[in-house]
C-alpha cells in the first residue's frame, strides 16, 4: 500500500506540519496501542525523545493516545534511540517509541516504533498501524484507561548497559577523547559512560536548548569537532547525531572516518577473534566499493541491502550476521544492541585503539575509498525519476560505468530529495555522470 506517514525510518516531517503534529501523534498512539494490545496482561509502552522543542508536544500527544486505549506509559525523557529499544525489552513493554528526527535540524521531528523485542517494527506492522490511523479506535473506559509515569533512572540503566559492551580487561585510562553529542539525546549519557571507563573527556554539543540540535555540531557537521580534536591534541574524536544511533570518528590529525571504515575495522578484528558471525558484514548499496574489496581480501563477504538501517537489520537476522551498518555511521552490533548504537560502536573503536597501541590515523584508515560522489536534488512534487529524459540519462550513465563502477539513484525516505550517487576508479568520469543526472532531474523537477 502507498504510505502517507511511514518512511524508511518511522514517521518524519516538519513539526506541526500536515504530516506530523499533535493530532497525528495521538492517532499513532491510539493505532499502535490497539495493534499491540495482545493478551490479558497490563500493557505498557516506553517513550523516549531527543532534545527538540517540539518533543514536549509530541510526547504529550502520544501519551494521550496510548492511555486512551488502555496502555500504561513510561516516559524516560531525553535518551538515545538505542536506549529506548533496550528499555522496551528490559521492562517487558509491548512497544517502544522514540521521538526524534535523527540528524535533521530542530524544526523537524519524528516517531520511531519498536516492538517488545526491541527491534524496529516490520513493514507489515507499520502498514497496519497506518491503516488503523484512518479509523476510529475503541477507547478504554473507566479503570481500563492507562496511567503515565516518568522514570528517573533511565540514563543510569543505559550507561550501565553500554559499559558492559567493552571487554572487562580494557580501560580507557590515558586516552583524551573529544565527544560531540550534537546537543542531542546523548548529551549526558555518552560523556558520562566514557568518563567512567577512565578516559579524559572533552565534551561538546552538550548544551541543548531545544533549538540547537545538530546545528553546526554532530556527525553531519564535522568541522567543529575536527578543529577541536587538533586544538586539544586529543587521541580521537567521536561525533554522534541527534538521537545517537550513528557514529563518525575523527582521528588525531582531524581526518574523518566514516561508517565504511568503522565496519572494516570492527569486521576484520572480530573475524580474527572468531567473533564475527555469518562470514561477513551487511551494508547498503551506498557503501563504498573499497569496503567490498577490503573485506574480500580478508576472505569476508559484503551483503548489500537497500538504504535504511531497518533493511540492514532484516538481512542480518535472515543471514545470521552480527555486524552491519551504513556509510553514514549507523552501526548495528546484534551481540550488544537491537538497533544502531553510536556509543556502543565508539567503544568498539576505542577498544581497538587501546589494544593496538597505534594512533587513530594509522588504525582507522584500512582501505582507500573508490572515488564516490553523492548529490541531492530537491523536488516539490510528482516523480522526477519517471520522466523519460531522466530515465534515458540514467540508462546512458549505467552503460558508461559498466565494468568501471556503479550508480545508485533513489528517493530519500525522509525528505523530498532525489539522491544521485556514482562511484568508480575514474573520478572525473564519476563527477560527469552525477552532474548530468542531477541536471536532468532538476529540469524534470
């Protein structure tokens, strides 16, 4: 079915816009609540959020929706997305909800839903909830109306769980680490967890005011942390996004280390230790060809999926893999978490740094990426990719890249963007191909 609300990562849009407002959030609560009213136990849902101003509005609307159909609500306050997934499972809740628009700026917001197992909901569940949102749900009466309460120890529970992912013999004493929390959900928990493990922590992006999330800081705005790492003479930098489910690393020279290099590091180390399951790593079509070649040289496979960490997760579960992720920094390590967790991924990198004794610039750049270019074209309506001129341009580009590279063109699942990516050994050719397609899409749009 065509979706009105759900995209590749839950519901996302401009807060108080037509797609995402208090009325929509209440409908989500009612529909998702009724969908998961299974069995005769007292049902409950865990709700967390990042630091956006609109989070208060969305939280209250969701609470109204869930309690109106008979679900009890547990509110955690600002907390990373993976923490909500963890608490949903640990507290035997029927549902988990994260209110966040991830790496987007503060005017946007979103709703991510987790099942009782801590995993994001399936397409079938999201489609069923969306259909139910268009219908009136049966409201609870009298004593059956749900209650709501806020818990105060949610951060401490997550910090404890995160620290357990680091081997007991590893300490971070002597490491100087810059941590950029994007003024987002991890502004307290990640610096605290890493400080408790012995590191000297230089925190930035830890003063949220409701409007500054991801604004010039975090994993999608790296200039500030690059400069800070060099200025402080730090050993490494850790950049998270607004809901802390993705990670980008900065080496001691200010060099950027993306998700592909992080997967190469963790995958090769886990394989040597006998910890890697499935004989390889799961990534998306956006991951660099250099990663695929590196893993192949290690005797490991790279399984590609369409874009979206949920699809990476589906392939991991289906194939018995325990490591997967995205070039953008989502890292899924099923031995430690049910969804992407930037802090847990950072601790795996720090563990490797401590054990190797090498500087980050030497440890973390394991392969030379094939020249790759990604450009976004914004459109207002319709389907530019359906235009014949665009299709002809794409076909010509694919023919030009046969045996030399590859082309990936897709609609964003969260914004009105056409993403055009090409990679190949000839950088000039890659640039020409992308520019031609973007020009065709712009004309059609």
